[in-house]
């Protein structure tokens, strides 16, 4: 009846290493820190927060009161610099071991800071000693810092000057706003770090690293009056100023005599887009209102784009609509919609406690609401109005109650669908104008990569640059995964029934078929695929794949099994097949669209959301697919496409804790790394198609003509860039010479050339590195004793010597495979046996016929 001593001591240590805590501060962040500390077993003996505002308690106070934790609401802790003794005594009465200040706007006396035996720790949203002060996140962006982060430090009598306990940092994306940094990193990781810091203190392992004054900065609080834009700056500085004030307090300027605040800034490359000029006070050059937003110019002539504008009356509009005069007429509400409007009115009344009656003209913000109330309202509407999904922007775009109800009703009816804004690269080719998106596709929008990086995608036929494509960063991966997770857990997709999913997939298949010639043309110029083959196989099979899996959507079933033979038998076991969640897909370059279809169609049919990384060298059909998926009506966040590096994007996907499954096609070494990363991160499920080459064995009793045709098809189909290519032909000695002779004869009939030429049999190899690898294999074969019967060189067309052009065909005749393997180390055979894959997870498939003499 006694505990084993080892178990007893372990349990004792567990309780010894927990502390009595006082939380001083406010906000949702403070509430989350409070809740997580309690879950970890620490005892919160008191919460000290701000008084109720307009009859509403702070979120921290609400959580603590619900748990029965003592809550104290002091308007101030000191008067004329001296502590209020009654307040200090009330604090001391709780007997805390440690003070936690997650977010606090009040001045706390040193009598309180130093009172507990462990003192006090504070969370600060910058990498101290940089950006001391209350607007640290704003200044991180205003000054264009490449890194952001937070510090948990020991409180002292200075302003953010105490010793550092721990710090965490993150990269700053080129277009990150304050909200982006806070929601992606500072908020979630800050909560974890506060809990970690408390446990380090409890275990006696907490650091106290003095802050250096080298590089220390202090900036004042940013307020509306000092957020005016100064136009005599480069575009990057203007962009940093605008995003550093987005959403609070908001960078502003004067247009047409009124103050206009800018939101949603991003840097803009390329030529200035066409638009209607807009004069701006103080700017040397007018802006241009375009279909994408308001284009502004820096003193260096470079551009930035602003997407939203807010006027003095609180009204917010898309910047692209600045000159629009056609106001939407009010919609007539149905009885059901009127009931919903009354429900929303009661939510507004609960938030705007100082307003007696909500009228159509009642302005949400002018009636005392804050940005925190926006989040509360959206969550309450979601809870009470059948899961209606709204965004913060919906509130800012319609601040008056009547306008807000109209916006909600239009959203419910599907009448407020935003027009998809796409910047295309257009090419007149193949007797058509091909329009190709080139940016990352995240959460239903095409956007530049976080850091603005791009790379060239090359036409392998002539080596020309087709487009500069966005080069996705780790920050882009995190955004895409967050969007996919939100779409799965809270979005329309997660609530959609299976039949509706099927309808969307059928619609997408129809759009792909409608655009099949354009897709096949993109496939030809981006991957070198022969157009006629791309039309039938690359695109045709992709359409068929989506139609096939669309039919599966409402046919995924579980089962029921009786499990008890007793009478009466009322027991059974049932299985229900449910989607996993966010899935990552990493595909190769040999069949860019078809590999996308094979992996994503099944994923979507089951109800998952996805983040896809296409091969770096063939990005364009996947981005065109993204455009078609939006036109088909797929909700935001369901499909996300990230062009870029496998080593960067692919690695982050394999490590990301919110991804539940990853599918990959590529090399065996990269597959091993992916499996390892998936296991270490969160044991995510993995599907891998890796490496290997299959031979054909041809005996002397074969139908030789048929064997030659099948052998050539197995080797040369799709330029040899084929998952199931038979890269090795083993031919029996009796028919060896004749077989080789016939293969060479047939090869000479094949036409190498422009993949858009309808008579071409063999287009260019996919990309330069692949071509060079094939040439290297030919050299290895000759060095190791093989006879090069035909080809084995690059085709040089008149006037063009391009590394990316078509590879001439090669036939290697080896004297004796067994003798060669023993004498020469079998290098070429080993290479051929595992020659698929590169750092992008793509294929190296030998475009050759290797005839072995047995």
C-alpha cells in the first residue's frame, strides 16, 4: 500500500517546483498567459488589473473571476510618485513568490516590484536593448529591422533596462505589419516563453544577463498626431512608415483637403501600372489609383502599393475604389435576415454599453469601441449566427450599423465576392495570348514573397526568361499554413458538406478543360513538354483525375461493427473517416500539372486543405491552377501555392507543427530527410515516391519490332522524364546487334525541336542541370568501356548554342555487363539505378537507351 520511493520523490519535486504567482496587467495576452500558467500547475494567488471600461471587464479579469481567483481592479498604484499604501497592502496580502507582468500600462511601485522573493518579470515585444518604450513593435518596422522578437526580463527601476532572462527572435517579412508580427510570432510564442520563464525561475535555472547600453534605443509612443507621412523619403522608408503604423495609430496624409489613413502597404516592382492620377499633399509626384490599389512613389522613383484607405469619418474603402461613385443600393432583408440583424444588434448593445439604442447611423468606433472589441464582436457573431465567418476588415469597411448589416447580408448571399487581383506575365505564343500568374498564392490572394525575392523561370527551348517568379520564404510558408489551418478549422470549407466539395471539384475540372490549350502551352514553354503530349497527358489526365476524385467526395464511408453478443445487443463500434487537416505537397518537375492533380485531388476530396510547393524550375502551371481554383469558388485558404526552393520551403513544410501529412515525390536522400523532419516535428503522416529505375529484359524469342517500339516508348516517352521510365534495356546476346541497329534506325526518324511544333517528337530537356547530368552519364559510360553508337551530345541549332536546348539521343552499347561491373566498378549502372532527384526533389531521368550484351 505504499508508493515506490522513486515515484514519491518525483511527485514531491513536481509540487516543489511550482510557484505562487501574482499577475499584474491586462489584455487578451495577459489572459492567455494566466490560463497557461494555471495549466502548468502554478497557483495564481491574485490578478491585478485595470477597472472595467464602459461596464466591460478586461479579458484577464473575466478569466480570473470565472476561476475564482482573487481579482483587484486599481485605477492607479501611486499618486504624485508615491505608492498608495492601501493598494500596496492589498497586493502584499496575496503572498506571491513572483510577479508576472505580461502586458501592463500602469506604473507599478518598486515596493511591489521587489516584494516577492523572486522579484518580477516583464514581457517586452522587442530584442532589448533595442526599441525600449511602449511602441516597440511599431519602431521595429518603421526602422526596417530585419529581425523582430521579444524579451522576458527582470524588472528594475529603469524603463525596460533590467537583466534579460530569455529572448526569442523571428525574421521580419518585407510586407509584415504590426498585426502580422504580433499574431504570427509575438503573441503565440510570447505566451510559451512567459510560461517557460516562470518554470526556469521555479527550477532555479533562470538567467540574469545585464543589458548592454551599446545599441540601446528608446522611442516614444506613436500617436496619430505624429504619424503623418513625410514624402521626401525612398519608397522603402515610406513603406516601413506605413506598415509600422498599421493598424494603430495609422499613417496618414492629406488628400482633397481631408485626412486619409493608409493601410496594407507593400513594395512594388516592375513598370508603373496604368491608373488614374491622385494628387497628394506634400508628394512631389501624384499617386495612381489602379485596379490593385493606390500606387505611390518614393523620392528614389521606386513604388509602393497601398490597398485600403480610411477617411476622417471612420469609413474604410479599398484604395482601388477611391474614384468609384456608384454606391450599392440597399438590399431588402428577408424575415430570417431581419432576425439575424436583431441578434447582431444585441451583440452591439452588449459591447457599446454606453449606447442606449442601436440605430442604422450608430458608428461602432465613435460609440467607444476599440480594436479588441472588433475581435469580440466577430467571435460573438460566429457563435450566435450559425458560424457566420467575418474578418476584421469587414468591420473597418462598414463602421455604421446599417452599413454593417448590409455587408453581412451580402456576404451571406455570396454577393460580396472580391474580384481576384492578379498581376500576369503575358506571352503571345502558340497562336494565343497566354496569361500567367507569377506570385505566391496564399489565402486566396496572389502576393509577392515576404522578402520580395524573385527568381527567373527559363524556357528550356531557347533559354529565354519567361517570368520573374516570387521566391517564397519561411515567413510565406507560415502564412500559408496558418491560412490553410484557419480554412480547415473555422472556414467555410470545414463546414461544407461532401457533395458541395464535389461540385467545386467538378467545376474546377471544367475550368481546367476550358483552359486546356493555355495550360498545355504553359507546360510546353516552362517544362519543355511536347505540346501535343501535354494536351493529352499533362492536362488531359489532370482533368480526368479531378473528375474522378470529385465523384469520391460523398462516397467516403465508415462502418459499424457489433461488439457484444449479450442480449439485448445494444452495443456497437463505428468508424468515421475524417480529413486530417492541413496537408503539404511537394512535387517534381517532369509532369508539373499532373503530379499536382494526382496528389491534390485526393487531398481535397477528403476535405483537407493544402499547401503545395511545385518544383522550382517549373512553377507556372501550378500558379495558373491556383487562379482557376479561385474562379471555381474554392474558399480562401483551402489551396495555397508556394514557388521556391525545396531546401527552404520544402524543409519548413516538413518541420511545421500544424501540418498533419506531407506527400513528396523525388530522390531517396531527400525523402529520408523529409521523413526524419516529419517524425521529429510532430510525427506527421508521410507519403513518399522515391528513386529507383526499372529495366526491360528482352529475350531472343520476342516480337522484335514490338520490343523495339515498347523499349523506345519506355525510354523516350516525355523526353525520358518519366516516373516509370525503363532506363535500362537488357537484350539477349543472340539479338543484341540487330536490336541496337533497329533502335538507331527508329531514333533517326524522330524529330528533336520546338515542343510547340506539332511534328516534334522530342522537346528540350527540362532544365540546364538535368541536361548536363545526362551528358555526364554519357561520358561516364564511354570512360567505363561502353560504345557510344549514336548521339550523346547536345543539339546546337543554327545561331543558338543554348545549354537548355534539346539533348540528342544516345544509345550506349556495353560489351559485357557482368565483366564491366566487376572490372570497372559499375559506376554508370549504379548511377542509372538511382538517378532520380536533385535538391528540389525533382527527377533526373536518363533520356537514353542502354543496350546491355548478356
